[in-house]
C-alpha cells in the first residue's frame, strides 16, 4: 500500500485527477470505478478542466459507480445519478451507454444487483477503482459489521452513515427530504470482492474526520469492522490523502 500525503485538499484533488488522466492516456478503454460524496468533488472539477483543456478525453472510457441509494430514481436530486451528471457526466465526452450507475428505483433490486455485478464482470472488472472512505471505515456502502459481502448487493446504511448523509441535505438550499425518516436507509453497492477485483485502487480521504478511519485502514487489523482495512489484501493500492486525514498515521 502506497500512502501519498498531499499538503491540502486542493493538492489531493489535482493529484487524483492526474492519476485518472494518466491511466486513460495509457489505456484509452479504461474501465473506471467512481465514487460520489464530498471528497471527489475537486477531482471531478480537475477532470472536467482537463477535458475542456484538451488534456483528457473519455470517449472510449467506461465508468461504473460504486453505489446508489435504494428508492431514489435517477432524476431525484439526491441520487448519485444526479451527482454524477452535475459533477462529471454533463461536462465531458462520456456517452450515456458507457456510464453505469445502479438503478436505485429498480422494482427488483436483487436482479439489479446481479445485473450490475455481471456488467462489471463482463467489462473484465475495473482497471482503476477510485474510492472514498467513510468516517466509520466504510467503502462504497460496505458498512462495518461482523461480515462483509463480496458481490454487488443491497446494503443497510448504518445509523451514523445515514445521519451524516442526511445532514448534507439538511444544510442544502433545498432539502428534498421532510425529515431523516424520509432519507433512504438502503443502497445498492459494489461488494468488497467486486472492488478488490480492480487492477488498481486509488483511495482518497480528506479532513480530520477521516484520520481515524484512514489510520485503521492503513495500519490496524484487517477486520470487517473496518471494511477499508481489506484494501490491504490488494497488491496495488494508493492511498492519497491530505495532511489532516493523515494526522494520526
Ligand atoms: C460514495 C461512497 C462512500 C463515500 C464515503 C465518503 O459513492 O461510496 O463510501 O466515498 O462515504 O464520503 P465523503 O466523501 O462525502 O466523505
């Protein structure tokens, strides 16, 4: 596991975008795994700028997002479909048929999970998986617990994960959820096995709130109670974090 500490969020974001652009230059048909959340926003900004500046092209890239909230249709303002449109897809030359995000509004989530795993397997699994990490050490929505699931599955959000995600909307200009009770409590997520099949993994973390989880992932026991610790079983993982996220390493 290589750990790179950038001096700031801005530095982490720029380096993350450079890693993605270099990977696309080397392999224009890259199969790219993508996260949502606050952490990769800066990386997406740099990827869009690289595309606009002619330094990156996505025409042959295929993307697979890590997860999507169950019960949210692609058009829902809080869906990860909407997030991806706003932060990347509306701004670069990624054709819709080459971008994949689980359908949270599927009437048959189990079939949706199987189809999503098969689509990723059919693409030969991910060449590069970009990941974020939860304060509790989750990866995707693989939450800490007694056991982890290998394949794409429906996961229950931990109480804290749900509260943190809802908080974002509580502080937003328009909150589509009347209360926490209305916020999704489940999600479709790649399993740890799906993620670990990636040829290369880039884990991003920023801020002091992630320091403990990063330290446990990088140096603690490999345990399902810290799903990110399983990344240490992979032979090509880069942990790219800012100095605050590295503060207890
Ligand atoms: C999102 C995802 C999550 C986030 C994690 C960190 O697609 O898979 O695991 O990466 O919750 O979220 P932020 O970046 O908002 O702190």
